[in-house]
């Protein structure tokens, strides 16, 4: 049975998912491991190896199979680009974990793009912990906007929404901005009497992007309750994502009706974000074609693997991951 399977991997900050797929495109099983950090971080190589090992072992177990060599592995990983130093490091890590005839390493955004549109031209607007816009035209050319990480951007993401909500609460506490439900919500979330005391928590090195992203549900809740400040934060996030989509569409000279797929948990979990994104995009482009992704990013990575081994690049079954 050697070399009869391929593996797709979607590695993000929260978790690392993988899919076992036959060479004719049938999904056999999924697996999951822990999340990843940027390879420049201390201990990142060990963390990548551990997360991938966990995901592979989980998938083999769910498939009822013993680990075996595979025809190809396609990886879409956070903080990695296919032509960068990190990609070579990932290939070394993967080669130490499993035998594969081909190892294709790309960004998590690229795997999401391939999955969302089945490898055809289109744009994705990612809003998860971070945000990233990526598009591809008929010639296979790519263009992106955002994706600069939480220190430099990630507008429209859960972390941006959460951080903006905390800042709005702090400004309300200072009296430099209007009142908002977020002030009391943030005090309760951080379990502090005085909101100024959140500084010691936020500036702790362990808080970071995930800490801010965990605040997005509070903004969502306040927006759903009619809080104007929270609603404005969500609306701005939606506009920022739409603006970046338009920039990518122009740079690739894509038709006005090119499919645009929202990808990421923030669209599902932040009240009003998906509707606001669609409305903002259609205001900028009346012909905007907002669609659901065809396949999740982990199966986009599997499509990349199928291509790498010269197999038909189609997935016959998108079983629940």
C-alpha cells in the first residue's frame, strides 16, 4: 500500500490539522495536533515537529492504518512562504517524521486559496486569529494584502477586533471617548476592579495575539446587544477586509465578478462581520461575488499534494474534519 496516499496539512496558531487522502482523491481520515509559532521563535522547530507528529499519529489512528510512506505531503503553514528559508526548514522537519516522495511547503493562506476555489482563480479574505487577503488569476499569478502579523497589521481579524475593543474600553474609562458596554465586559473578563490594571496582563509575553483574539467574543456580544462602539469596530473590520480584497483584485486585473470566499472563524463567531464584509465589498464593487469556500484549507493542502505527485487534483469527499 506504500505511496498510495497523500497528506494535506493546515498548520495555524491554534491547531495543526491533517488529512489522509488516496491518490484518486478520497478522504480517509483527519488528524489534529497542537498549534504552531513562527519558526524564528525560540523552540519553534521542536514545536513544529511535535505538532506534526501529533497530527500524523491522530490521522493514522482514525484511518485504522499503520504509518506508511506517502506519495506527497502538501503543507500550508502559518508564518511560512514557499520560497523562503522557513520552507526549507519545514521540509527538513517533515523528512525526519515521515517518508514522502514529494514535500510541498506553502503558506496557510495559499492552501486556503487552493481549497476555497478548487485551484481556480479567485480571492480569499481570511479572518481568524489574524487576517490575510490572497488572490490568484488564470495565469497562476498571486497577489496579497495584509498578513503582516499582529504587531504590524491584521486588520479585520479576531485579534484586531479584540484589541480595538479593549482600547475602546480603556478610552471610555479615561473619559476620552463615549461610554460602551465593553468597559464593564473587559473588567469582568480580566477580573479587575480598575481597568487600568489590565496592563500587567496584556504586556505579559504570554498574552500576545491569542490573548487579544480571545477578546473578540466580547466585542461580538456587545455588538449583538446594540452597543454602538462595538458595532463600529465590527463595521470597520469589515471595511478593512473589503478594501484589501479590492486592492488584490485590481493588482491581478481580475474580473469584477471573481469569486471571493470569506475564510476563518471570525466570520462565524463575530456578530455582523460576514454580513458587514459582504455589504462593504458590494458597496465598493456592485458585482462582487461572495461565495462559500469549496473545501477547507486542510483539503486545499491535500490538493497541492495531489498535484505534486501528478494525480488528478480533485477531492471526491470532504468528510467532516
